[in-house]
């Protein structure tokens, strides 16, 4: 028994030894593998790469890696093949500055060169374009510039991908020089300033050519029928140019097209059903921002793979074809600013379960909100503003669990109380734009309100609503913009306004608000000067552009001006001097109220102020000279008050028209009917800068000391004459 136990013990001791031997073997193999020599790069190629390094700025991030005494195959961004020949230089987004050296063209085995996303400047060496080895050339997103001179038309080049997008290239591109690139598959020249006509023959003798992107340039003229020869083209983009004419029928012969994008050009004409039906593989169709007319062809329903349809900013009309219900893969559907009419119920939206963005703003649709649209539970952005829809929303609006952007302003919807009650349960909604509806209803107030957890912007303007500012607004703690203008709201501005810590855009103009301007409004955190512990709201990128005027749109909340607009109300009292705390304010409008008293000098502290309108009040006193320190003030109006004295001169005041001051008969100025006299001029103190003030204080102190010494000297002299008879006698008599 004892022997058996010893044998087992010995056996158990042998197992770890076996394992140790196995691990040692593996370690030796790995050591041999790691110790195997890496192929050294060729000396002439190292010299070529160092020549490229010399063309970069001294602060290049490559300086620590690219050393002359090291193997260039181990340098950052450099890849060699098994015999040490450089085949790949990939230096995307490395913060490189300087020029691209032509010496890179000497790398005879280089297959890929990627220098995108840097700050390289100067021209693109032609040696790179006519390289016999480079397959992929990507210098996009740099600061390269200049024109392309005619390049040699060589044959049998290996180039497959050319990406020179997002630079500053100009002039005509010699497309004929690409003739020798028989293998070319992708040409991206977008976001430059190239000119000339559309290159309709660029794909000739290029059996692999699938991507052509000429967007954001200055190409002009029409599209020639020869483009139809690009039989395997899959992506064709030429938006934001000066192209014109009609879309040739031959264009629709490219049945391989998956992405057709010509937005913001000058195309006109119609979309013919027999043409459109040929593009059965189309995934993206973007023809927005042109002058197309006519209807959407019913044949569009046969584009079963269509995911994005952009026809915005055209002159198209007619009713929506019911066949759109067949485009079940549709995710983005934008018809903004056309003349479409009819009822939205023509389309069965319940089959479009993938729909995420729908924008029908500024058309002539009628009828009620389509019941089938409530089935699109994946909607993220929905806009139906500026149509002729009516009725009430169904409780099924709660199905929009993912909705972040909702705008249905300027229709004829009713029942604001139910609408808000149904929507407030949303936890995703960020801007809610619903003005121009609910005419002459009452602003609802609720006893309990816990909704709109993520609401950043709320617009209930142009509704002629009655009632007071409801307390539930104080629950919207993330609110950044509040538009309640053009209603009939009454009562005071509540003191809880300053508890909305992120609110910076306030428009309550054209209501019937009464009472004083609360001091709480002068304590808005986002309008006060930034402090180290200040928390700023997250910038919100709108899913669709937000329009505050027909020609003014915003894509982010950070673009909105910091504004308080209380014009056209019935506010009384004085302008709080605490106003000077709002140093981030850009626009202040208190016009058409019943304010009285003087304009507080503290307004001079609003160093960022651009617009100040205090017209049509009962303000008195002089124009504070501190306003002359507002160097960004571009619009100023104090007309129709009871101001006195001269208009300050110099600075921004020299740019304001007389209409900014009319209706103040006691004001005077060189361009007004009442010219200033010397008495008027003395009535207004002169603004001095801090340095001027300090200089005057120093002068006063010095003058006081000098005067004091002078008096002391006189006393000493008089003291000497007291002991002289007649003088002393005369002096004593004067006492």
C-alpha cells in the first residue's frame, strides 16, 4: 500500500515536468520565430522615404520613427513585402504638414499610398498619377492646391482607385490623361473647385469603372448621352455643381446604378416612368435642389431596393403614387418644398417598416394624419410642417418610440391639450415644433407633469393661445430653446424661469404678458459669463434642418443665438440693472412695451451684444455713453421713447440710421432735426475707458500733491512776513 502511494506520488511529480518541457518547447519556437531576421528595406527606397520626410514640417510625427540608421520596413506606416521592397505607405490622419515629395514616385513596387486626413499643402506630384505600380492613391482631406497640367497619356497603368477629394484643386482636369488607366475602378474628385464640362467619356475602355464622384465642384453644361456607355457604373455623384439641361434617356441605360446623386444643380424636365423603371438596383436616388417638374412616376414602386429618395426643392406636383408602398426598404423619404397635393392616405405607410426619416415640409397635402403612418415605429425624424392637414392626432402617436425630431407646424391640427398629453411620455423627443396650429385654444396646464425627459427645443408659436405661462414648462430641465411668440398669453413672467439651467433662446414676443421684467430672468445661467464650474448643454445635431425664417436654417443647437425677445407685450416697470450680468447675450428685444425709467448703464457690460431694440416704450434720460463700448452692436433702436440729450458719437453709433432715434423730440444729433447746443453736450457724460480713468486719477493725485506743496510754500513765505511791521499789520486786518 505504501509503495503504491509512493508510485502515485512520483507519477504526480512527473506530470508538471512534462508540462514544463512542453511549455519550454513552445517558448523556444516562439523565440526562434521572433528572432528570425526581418527583411531590410533597400537603401535607395529608404533614401526616397527620407526625401518625403524632408518635405514635411520639422514637427512631423514621423520624426521619432523614421530614422536613417533603422530598417525602413519597421517605420510607422510602411509595409514591405518578403524581399524588403516597400509596397504600402499608409499615413492617414497623422497630423502631417508640408509638401508631398515627387520622390515617392521612385518607389517602383509601391501599391498603395494613403496620405488622407492630414494638412499637406502644395501640389500633387504628377509622378504619383502616372506611377506604373500604384494601385490605390488617396490624398483626400488635405490642403493640396493648384491645377493639373496635361499629364502624359501612358498605357497599361495599374491604377484602380484615385481619391483626391476635399482639397483645393482648381481649373480643368485633363480627363484624357486617364485613358491609359484601363484598370481604373474609382475616381473621387469631390469637394474641390474643378471647372469644365461633365466628363461623359471618362469610363471608355475601363471595364472595371464603378464609382465616379464629382460632387461639390464647378462643372457646368449638360450630361451627354455617351455617359450611358458606362454600363457597369454603380455610383454616380455630381451634386452641387452648375450642371443643367435634362437627364438624358441614355443615363437610365446604366442598369447597374445603385447610387444616383445630382442634387443642387439646374436640371429640369420630368422623371419618365419608362426611364426610371430601368434602374431596378437603385438604392439612393437624390435629385433634390433642381427644377424638375411633373409627378413621381408610378413605376417607382418597382424599385424594390430603394432606401433613400430625395426630391426636395423642385417644382414637382401631383399626388403620391400608391405604389410607393412597395418600396419596403425605404428609410429616407424627403419631398420638402414642392407642390405635391392630395391626401397622404393614398400611401399605405404600414408597409414601410424601415422608414426613419420622412420630410414633407412645404407642400399642399390635405386631409388628416394618415393612420398607417403610426405603424412606422422606427421613425426618428418626422416633419409635415406647412401643409394643409387638419384634425387631431390619435393615441397611436405613442407608437413612435424612437422619434427624436417632430415638426408639424403651420397646419390646422386641433386639441393641444390631448396632443401634449400623448407626446409627453416620449423619452427620446428632442425638438418639438408644433406652432401655427391649435388656433385660439387655451394653453394647457397640468396638475402633474413628468414628461419630455430629453426635450431640448419647444416651439408653440403662432397659435393665438390664451392663458398664462404654464408651470409644467419649469419641468423641462434640459430645455435650450423656447418659442412662445405670437400668442395671446397673459400674466407675469414666472420667477421659475431661471431654474431652466440650459435655456438660452427665449422668444415670448407678441403676447399680452404683464408685470415687471423679473430679476430672475437676469439670472439665466446660460446667458451669464462662463465660470470654471459651469455645465454646458450637449450640442444637439438636428436630424433635419430647423427653419426660423424662410432663409435661415440651423442644423445644431449651438448655432442658435443667445436671445431674449419680449417685444410686443404689456410689460411695465424699469429695465433691471442686473441685465448687465448676461454677458453672453447676443440679442435683446424689449420693444413695444410700457417700460419706463432710464436705460441702465450696465448694458454696456454686454460686450457680445449684437442687437438691442428698446423702441416704443416710455424710457427717459440720456443714452448711456457706455453703449459706445458695445463693439459688436449692429442693430440698435430706441425710437419712440422720451430720451434726452445728444446721441453719442463715434464707434458703432456712427453706423446707425436716423430711424433708430426718431420719436424722441428731446434727442439731438448732427443728422437729426434737433441739433445739439453746448448745453445739450454738457448733459451727457463722456465715456472713458479704464485706462483713461486710471490716467485721470493719477493726474488728479499728482495735481493734488503739487497744489498742496504750493500752498505749504506760500504759508512759509507768509510766516516770514508776519514779523515785518506794515505787512503784519495789513495781514492781521484782512483776518
